C-alpha cells in the first residue's frame, strides 16, 4: 500500500506525536504492515522537482495512491481560492491538491482535529477560512463535500486529537492495511470507535475524587477538576487514560483539565479552558447522560460522605494521607 502524507495549515504536532510510537517505532511498523511511504514532508529526503514529479504521477494515475493522510486544516481563503496556502513550488493551492488527490485515494485520513474539523487554526474570526476535510466545525462539508467517499466507499476517517495519539494513527493504518475498518467502526463524527467509544474519564486517576465530588480549586491540587477547573473528561471521547501517552501520561494525570480536544469546535469553548461555567450553581460540564437534578442530589450526598483522606488530599499538591490512614473515629 502506498501512503502520501501532506501537511496543511497546522503546527506539525501530530507528526511529532507520531514519532512517539514505540515497540515498534512508526517506521518499522509501517514497513512490516506493507505500507510504503511515498512522501512525508518531514520524514522523506525527496524535495523540489522529485516531489512535484511524484505528485504529477499520482494525479495522472501512474502511481497508485492507497492512503492519503492530511495533517492540518485546509485553508480556503481568500474567497474560496485557497491561495492563502500554496504548496511550495507547484503554483497550486493545498486546497486544490487535496480536492484533486482525495478521489484517487483508496482511503483518506484526517490526522488531528485541525484536519478533521478545522481545529485551532479555525479559531477566532478565521480570516484564512480554515476548515477540516469533510467538516467545517461540527457541520458536514469542508474542503470536500459532506457526502465524499474514497475509492473504498469509506468517508474521511477523522483521527481527531490535538495532537492525536500515535497509537490512534498506527492502529487505524493497520486496520486499513487489512481492510478491517468498516463504516460501522466509525462514530457519527467519523472517528474510529476503538478509541472514540471511550471517555477520557475512563481510568482517570482522579476518579475517586470525582465520586466524592472532592474538587480541586487550583491546578496543582489532586482533586477532581470538573467542578471548578473546566475539566470535561466526562464528555470527551478518547482512551487517553486507558492507553496513556508515552506509556505513562495524560492531561488529567498531569493535573491539567481535559479540554475535549477530539471534538469539533473544542478550540472555542466560550470560556477559559481552566474555568467551569455554571448555571444556577450546576457545572455545565456534566456527563452528557446525567440529569442535572441527579447530579445535585448525588453531589450533596457524596460531599457529606467524603472520607477525611480524600478531602485532605483533594486540596493538596501531593498525597498527604495514604489509603488506610485517616480513618474516621
């Protein structure tokens, strides 16, 4: 299988993340899976005329294209021309290249939330007209039509994340190499279900604090960050705490709130990322399937039953009372 990777409007963070793939590393993994990288702007040695010749060969149908990976949002400005972002040396906008190459690919992958939905590069007034491949925010239709299908019949596969987890990319590529990723394996926003059917809340190390609503008020504290510090891990799709980054880390494990970076329009929550907006004292960031009245009742009971150990530790920057100590008399 032939893979072509293009970097559009973004920071390149998803490529940096991909390099964190371990045992095996990404290069060995792709080779063992029979995937040949035709070109990657950061990994490949070809440049200039060599790359232009390759792109021309793909466009002419002389070189088969199986996997087209796009990283970064697609810039459509000014006035739908895409000429704010030209592919260097080709005289053509990245928008034009994407629209030309996507129908030739067996599968098209949006790597990262920028490529999937617009992401960070579409924040603010979005003067560049940055959009995702098949989505503009949470609305269907981006650089490609909402009904776009690759040669395989699959829609754009949105490996959303900011940056996306290296395993999400490699696992998707391996499934495609074996033709084992069907339409039923993608969620309604085009994300692979093997990670999108989990919540960041699952396996979060702060879950004990969450159960008792023992809430942190400062980023350095160990308590749950949902009530005051903007964490929406109870709504965010991703298995970040089940398969930690680099084997050990995640946002919540590092005492930073989950900002739901796998979702469309996460970049503009309309409030600071580290603040929890409330309505009548009820956090907006509740689990999507929990009635607010239940939350109020459970929170009151939980707070009343909070063990001393959990209450003390929740407002500390390190474990002060280990399990088994601080028992109520």
